[in-house]
């Protein structure tokens, strides 16, 4: 029975993970970026020749490719968010493995698979510490439940760091190839994977044998080949162009090195207070009395990409630094482990720390609009990026399409509208949704023509831009308004 306890513990953590992540999965409505990614997935599913459609906007397609098979089993929003949940579960498992490797890295075992088995069984209960922290961290909880590729990037990045550590300990071609594969998969998920390319080389140099540097170079070459498979898409060059929209060029950073670094550090402080909590962050400082080379490597793996992102990105949001979270969790787990060796009631103390986090997670899933998010994350629940009311609008339009052909024009060509509405109406006959203008002040001629041909025509607009010219406004009948918790509304008009 004693040997079964770790298995039962792992199963219990797994069940708790899926319970917390799956309940009330759609309580937060679809938001702009989710709508875009899911709409691309639908298009790829329906038209195989458009599997590289995301390159048109400079986005790597692996996340969308993996959503496609789930679309055959689940509603679109659920399918996209379920993939993130699965990626989060992969992260949870990899955290256990990474923590086990860290605690047993000095092992003299000569075979990597035997080293892994020894690591996972030697400190079997302490290996679960990072999994528990991940489970009850609002930061991971929030993004585990959104249909965005950042969780997938974080999972492949964590796998990359594990293989990099193994390669540094056991310079072998098979590990080099596995490292290259994980790097390549991360790179065709999202551009910040370039951090892991650099980190994999630094880890080997710092921990490995300089004479065998060829092995990580082979890994980078393999990842580069995988990434360049995207050249099969005609818009491959858009990746580099769109990346420039999110980061400041070096020339600008040199001119104002503390801006945006300092403002983003303030945003990070606000994010940490709600999504991590101060007591957990204090666990980090318990480690600094026992710094070794491997601890320093993990610290750099966390710090370097984080500071780099804060210094060069034009806009700060939690998901842009999500890929650095696993290493923060490992560092906090080490603090917990060191604390537990000094104080008898450490476990009880940690459980008390988690109570506010558990309550916050409950509110995020059940009543997300009644609890404040960090300022950097407000767009998920408010403003034009929030899709509050879109599902209700889609249900109304689907019902109308049963009696006549329905044409819907939306304010905006990309994002919450029309993509957010299209993911709900994708397979509905006699219902067509498309964007007509980013600043809809006049009824487009093509909508007037559709009405003249006998179609039922609707116009959707955000209240913040309700500026129709008076001569056109009298041609519209307001069907309904959909109030968002922040006070803004979505307006549904019918063309008379």
C-alpha cells in the first residue's frame, strides 16, 4: 500500500487539476485574440489548403493545427480552451520532472533514463510541491482556461529546459535531437521561443563540457529546420514584420532604456499581487542562502526572458511572460522545501497561504466580473476586446436565419467582431457574417443592396463608437443592447 500512495497522490492532483480547470469553462466570454485563433482553426478545418492562414497576420500555426481535431468533438470555444487545459496539465507533469531532476542532478548514474527514474523515486513526495503550487496559482489557473497559444509555448519551453539539462549532464546525440524537436515545436507555436534557443545554449555552456558544444548546436539546427517548414506558407515573411509591432527596436531602447521597463515593472507588481500573492513570492528569498550552480541556472532561466520582455515589449500583459512562470514555481518550491526542513508546521502554514488564492480562483470561474483583475488583464472582461453578449447575439441571429436569409455586417474586420460571432455561426446555413468597417458611421452600400434583394440585414456596433450619421440612423431599428459589466454595450440593429 505504501508504494501506491505516490500514485494515488498523483491521481488526486490530476483529478483536482481537471476539476478546477473544466468547471464553468465558458464563464469568461470569448475575447478578441481567442476569436481570431479559433476562427483560423475553423477555416483550417474546412479548407486544408489554408493551413498556413495564420501567417497572414504573422502568427505561427501550431496551436491552430492542434485545435482542429478537437473541433470535431467539442464546440469551438470549448475546443480551444480545452487544448490550453491539456497543455497546462503537461506543464504540471513537467514541473514534477524538472523539480526531481534539480534535486538529484548530482547523481552519478551514467544513463539518462535510469537517472530520471532515480530522480522521480528518490524524493518522491517533495517532487509534488511545484505541481501543488501550479494547481493553486491564479496566474496559471487563469491562462489554463483561455484559448491562446501561450500555454502551449510554456509547455514546449519547459520541455526544452528539461532536455537542455539532460543534454548538459549526458552529451548524446539522441538527447540533442529531442532538444531540437522541442525547440522547433516551441518555435512554430510563438516567436518568444527564441529565448529558449538562447537558454538551451547557455545552460549547456554553464553546466556542460565545452568540448562537446556541437550537441546543442545540432539541436538549434534541427529547431531551425522545423521553423523553416513554415516557409511552405506564402506569408512566412509576415512573422518578422508583425513581431516588430510588439517590441521596440534596439535604437529606441537605447534612447530610453528605463521606458517601458519601469512602467512594466509596476504592472508586474500589480499582476503579482493578485495572480501570485506576496507570501508565495517571499518563498523565493529563502533560497538565497543555498545558491549553487544549478540554482543559478534556473534563476537566469526565469530572470533573463522576464526582464528582456519587460524592457522591449510595447504593451504588458500576463500572457507575454507566462512562459517564465514554471521556473518561478520551481524556485518557490525550493523555498518551500527549505522552509519545511526548519519548521514543523510548514505544510499548515502553506495551506493558509493558499486559501486566498483558492477563493480568488473560485471567483474567477464562477463570478469573473465581480472580482478585479490586474489592470494589465482588464481587456479579457471589459472594453471592445471582451466578447460579452456575442453568444446571445449569435443565438438570436441563428433563430432568425431559420425563416429567412440573414446578412450581418459588423464594426471591425478582425478580432472580437466579426471573428467572435463567426465562431458561433460557422456552420449555420442562410447566415453570413462579415466585417464592413472599422469606424462604422454610415451604412455600407452592400448591406443596403442585400436588404433590397430581400435579405434580413443586421448591423452590430460597439456603443463607444455609436456615431452613425443621422440620415442613416433613421434607417435602423435597434433590436437589442447587450450590456457589459464595465458599462459599455454592444448594439444590434436591423436595417429597415
